[in-house]
């Protein structure tokens, strides 16, 4: 079966229903383009999704965003989901250190209503997990980091860990501050991360505006946002959305048009946005679409492990906390979002988890339950009702030095074919923010070629221009 563009005007096909693809489809439809969105999975949302486990609704992993994530905030507004994923009033992160000789020690990273960089000054001055000398050196490094230009391609070749060492940061400072933030946002320790990406994260999140690093997260299952509400928004915009629709080939046709092939169907289009992971994009790209398509295969991937524990009683009183001196990185209370009515459900988000991503569940249980008892005294007498793990082996692209030169832009050399995905050249690491920015950028590039106005594109694209 072949579907042409008929009398309905210009037609675009978006391949991939993650955040990048949904964003591209919405932006194109908002500009008056007829859009078909094709997703191979039975749901939308990409790698930020939910599933059922008994009576629980479980997110595959904990996803957060910051107030400075203007693209993802636009996305939430566009799907009428902002109230379901609010941002905390003011940055406040409890940080528990288990490595001190005195035992469990609590510190906090929080901001004051003061201009940058004074907004974090009091918090860092009282941060008990750093020595007085380290606190002073952290301030000097932060000022040096603020002076860097993330658009400078020379930074991409350097590693963040080496830069920190050269600026007087001790191993303890790296562990207790820089990696505390960086591992969660970059999915890599400082020594394995591009200075360019690290500079972008810290300058934007901590050193741009006082409230930039305030943390937001979904109070409902991610599937309610990225699938249910996204699908509703797509339907309202007139987008034809097909799941379980795996594209097998893209072919350029005479007259600058495209055919998108699926089992038993061919869809004709004036433009195609390819919003799939880099390896899948490599396999679908027609010859000549990129100068060096093999570079897509050189973009490494990094895993994230998520450990899920259901207790018979509350053991964590805060919405989340970060940890030092233990394998545990971040712990989130997902009780209300999951639908649990008795006990407490905690999710541990373990980034840069290459050494553990394939570990047996029994081994992970033996490793993490005692650590939770060390971290959360109330867990010591609690019954574990359920313990399971979710694994995203290719959760993000690896933000290694040199990755910037491998990330392609939205435009390809094939007229009418565009790329989107968190792995494309957005300037951001592999986050929900990067995915949304890429989708909007690809839509903007396509609109120009389709002769449609870009006036309705999201304002954050102008911010980045």
C-alpha cells in the first residue's frame, strides 16, 4: 500500500517516537505540515517510559530535569504535563556521606536567593563533605569554568578530570562535588567526560542563573507524560501516529520526495526526520546522506542501572538524596507515582554503571540492600517485599573526549532528510533536554525546505541561536 501526499499539502514522516520524534512531529504539525509518526515499539517515549509490575507502575529509570532545561519544559507545556512534573522551589539536595570515620554524615547542596555565584556560596562554605582548603579551591575552579566557552571545539578534545586536577581539585573534591553532579548529568566520571560537555552542564546549570539547577521530576509515571499525554497532543495536532511500525528502508525518489518502507506499506513524503538511536540511523541512512556515516558507529554508548526496592514501611523521609562513600549514587521515593498504597518504593539510579550493568540480580541484591541499611537507618528493621532491576545498556551516548566531532547536525546531504536524537549536535549531553532540542531543530530545518514559516517554532531555538 502506498500513501501519497494527496491534496492535504506537504507531508513529513517522523521515524521514531521518543522525545525527539514527538517534538519534531508536534513542531511540524503546529506549522501546518501533515505528519505521520512511526514508532517500532508499542509505546511512545523512547528510553523514558513506564511499565507494569504487578500492582506497580514502574519507570524504567529515574529521569530528572533542571529549571534551565527550557526545551523539555516547553515540551511539558506543549503536552499539558507541566503540573505533573514540577520543579522544586529552590535547589536542595541532601547528601549523605558514609565514608567518614564518625559514620553517617548529612550535608546539603542548596541555593540562596542571591545572584550567581553567591547563590551557592553559603552552601559550599558549610558543605561538610569537603575540607576548608577544598572549598576554597572549588570556588576558584568554578570561576575558571565559568570563563570557558562551551562552543570552543578545542574543549572537546580535553577530559574534564584532567582539567579539574590542573585547577587544584583533589580526588575528594571530584568525588564529593564534581562527580556527584557530573555522573548524574553526563553519565560518566570526570576522567571519562569531555570538558566541552562538562563545561556546558556546569556553566548552564550552576553558573548561569540562581535558579537554573532547581530540580524537576515527574510525580506520575513517565508513561503518563511521554506516551499518554504525548499521544493526546499528537492526536489533537492531527498527527497520524503508528506504533509497532518498524521502518525497514528510506529511499530518495525523483522530484526530491522520499519513500518510507515498512512491512506491507510504503509511505511517500516530502521530508523525513530520522529520530532513532545512532546505530539505527546509520543502518537506515541512504548512501551519501553523510560524508562519514561510519562516525555514527564511533559514538560510544554508556549504561545506566536502576535498582528498585519495595519496603513494608517508609524508610526515606526526603523525596530523594545523593550518597557518598557507598556504591549507591541517588535514591528516589517513587511510592506515590507507582501507585503503591502500603510501604515505600525506592528507586536507585546508578549512572556510569559499566561494571555492574550485567551483574545478576542476586549479586546486586547482596550488594545494595546492606548499603541501603547503612544509608537509611530505618531500613534496618524493614522487610523487603520486592527487589528488581532495570537495565539500559545503551542509555546514553558516551560523553567521551572527542565525541563532539562525531555528532552530526540536523541537516544531511540528502535534501529532505533530517536527523534528530539526543546524540546529535545539540551541545547538550544525552538528556531529555537534548532530545527535545534536537527534534525542534530538525523540524525547523525541514520547515525551511518545505517552504513553511518557522514563526511557530519554540522560543528556546532562538535562545540557542
